[in-house]
């Protein structure tokens, strides 16, 4: 069984890897809370977010000291705080916790004696709605990608602007104005309700690393009604293409009635792809191109029951 902490030899290999350069890292302020002999690492409760540092912004010296060159202002405020530093080594997610120190040359981090592997997060399966989207590869084999409710996104209800954190609303408003302007010209956004969760998803500050780099994660379902489905992805590549048609299965867990689940089969087309400013996130705004009338009526009733109460 693989241990969570690196061995001494593994740590030396990682130090050499960091020293050789070209290693971007993510820095997040944390707080420590002692519970008996164990020290728990927790994110700070104040509105601070992970900051990605490019390889050219850091220099690592042989003794395991990281010097930050011209750090962004958001990182300067981390001085004197404990921070969690995350990075990939041979596609494996690693992290360590240390103090961000002010030195004459700027800011510095001392790599501690213990470096940890990022643990896998077990996916939760307690949602009432999910979907699978299907497409063909170049070798003519069919591939499916799971779609699960986006974390914190309430489906089958009218999106509200207040669901966007206050600190993100200015940036989200700028994106919304851009998207509304484009929609007026392209006439593909319908009533535009889906633009609120799209803007929210694209400006969210979530840069935590995975335990394994490049692992394909399920799409997040950000919005759904009887006319469209919006999917969000922060995978390195997005297989969905604007204007291409895909097969779709949507599954509803039913709390009442003789059957436990209802599957709705349809085809859909992404009418527009939206990307975050840094290119890390993509939203596919899909409209249905075929669906059984009874399924469309079921979707309509489920959507409008909450939309217009």
C-alpha cells in the first residue's frame, strides 16, 4: 500500500526536480489547529484563494529554499502565514506546508523535511440527477463521459446572481456583459438564464491540484431545463466541439412511483463554448436537437415547477 509521505530518497528526487526549474506551483494560505498531538491543516476562513505561480517566478536553491521573484501582490499578503504549496512530480500531485517568510530578497519558502502525496477524493454519488454524453473517437470506438451536478450548483431552479460569491461578482459582471453582447448578435442563448451559472463557474477560484495530473474528471452539470444543458469542465482537454452533435442520456432518481429511475435519451449540440480567462475552465452550452415529446414534457414540468413558483 502506498504511503502518504515521501521517503527520504523520493524527497531528494523531488528537491532535484524543483531545483532544475520549470515547475509551476500553487500556494494557498492555511491555518493550523492542534488537536492533541496532531496538527490539522485547514484553509483560512477569510476570503483568500489559491495563487498559481509560474515556473519563471520561483528559484529553488540546493538547500531546499524557494525564493519568489516579483511575486504578485496577492502573494505578498501571505508573508508570515503558513501556506500549502502544491505541484506535480511525474504527474503525481504533491504538497508541503511551510511558512511564507519575508527576506531581504523578497519572499522565501523553506521546503520541510516531509513532503506529502495529495490524497484521492472519493466521489459522492448521492445526487438525484446525472447524465452521460457520448461521442466517437478517430478509431470509431464510442466513448462516454459522466456528468454530475456541479458542486454548489442548484439544478432545476431559477439561477440567481446572489449565488455568485460577492468577491467574484465584479469579474462575473464583466463576463456577463460580454456574453450578453455576443448572444444578441449570435441569437443562440435563449432566455439567457444559463449565463449566470456559466459566469459563476468561469470566475470561480479553484486551483487545487489532483492526486494524479491529467486524470479525466466528470463534467459538472451547471444548468438544465427542457431546452438546454450546460456542462462545465476543468480537464486539460475538452472533447466537445461547438456545432457537433452528441448522444445524451439523462437519469433521474424518482422518490415516488413504481420505478426508481427514469432515463431520458436525447441528442444535443453545443451552440457555444465559453472559456475562463486563464483557459483552465470550459463551459459547453448545449441545446437538445431530438427528444421524445413525453420526455420533453417531463423535463418541462420538472424545470418549471421550481422556475416559476
